[in-house]
C-alpha cells in the first residue's frame, strides 16, 4: 500500500510563496500518477493539480493556474506543489493523493491513496 506524507505548509502573508512536498513509500507507488487537492472547513475537497507518473503531463485548476506548479522527482519519491502569489482564498488543508495508474485524474474518486494533509494559511 502507498503511504503519503505531506509537508511544507504554514502561515504566510498574501503574495508569499510556499512549496509543499509529498513523499511516498510502498511497493505500489511505482507507476502512480499523483494529485494535489485542498479542503477548507465546511467545503468540498477540490482539485488543485495533478501530474502523470512520467511527469510529462500536468493539469492545474483554473483557480490557481499561473500561480501554482506541480512537479515530481521519482528518484526521491516526492511530488511538489510550488505555490506563488498566495491569496487568502488559498487557505485550506492540502492533501496529496496517488492513483493506481500512470495517467493523471482530476476527480478525487479516481485516487486510491491519500496523505494526512498539511495546513496552508494565508493572511491578508
């Protein structure tokens, strides 16, 4: 089973940047596309970004496109979410997820494994 651990969240001011990391372990991680989702209290968990196993294909939500970038380093078993020009509305718990397959997905039910999440808070 894939185990995912996120890190890098914190409290920042609007306009600042953060880089989230998700480190994966387990024999089934290989050949897995990865995604980032976020969830604010009382709201549905929403898609943020995803990347194929090879890293050749990415998808970014319209709400963060141009500000966020997803990347991965398979040698380190790590996926990153670079977040620039942060806004208060970006405040949420950010979760990484893995699916059993190399192609990325944007639906949360297409992912099989989830990390515990890391809190991102953006003040104005």
